[in-house]
C-alpha cells in the first residue's frame, strides 16, 4: 500500500490568509436578494447611503444593533417597510 504525499498547494489557511481574504458583506447579499440598488435599499430602510457603501465595501462593519436590523430586513422586508411607513391620521 502506498502512502500519499501531501499536496503543498492544499495547505490550511492561516490567520493571516483569512485576514487578507475579502468576504462578501452580508448586507450586499441581502440587498441583492431583494433586487434593490444601493440607493433604493438605503432609502427604503433609512440607512445613510455612505454607511451602506462602507459596509458593502468592507471599510466598516455594522454594529450589533445594525446587524440585528439587517437580519430583520432579510427575514421580513415588507414588515420593516410597513413599520417605517409614515403613519396616517385615523
């Protein structure tokens, strides 16, 4: 029985490798799944466009409250839209 040789190109990623890798920010995935442009997403969900762009480009990350808000948007965007809609007088 022959022993296989380890593949030098298939080494585990180091912490430095992971730090260099670009990850797709979740906000971009959510926005694209909803079929919205950055401007549309920012307007509909009351997020400053600069903040949205920073999140999507990895210059900044959403804080815990923003992460929770994005999770709610991802799960039920229509409920968020209704909650943010101007209230009408009864």
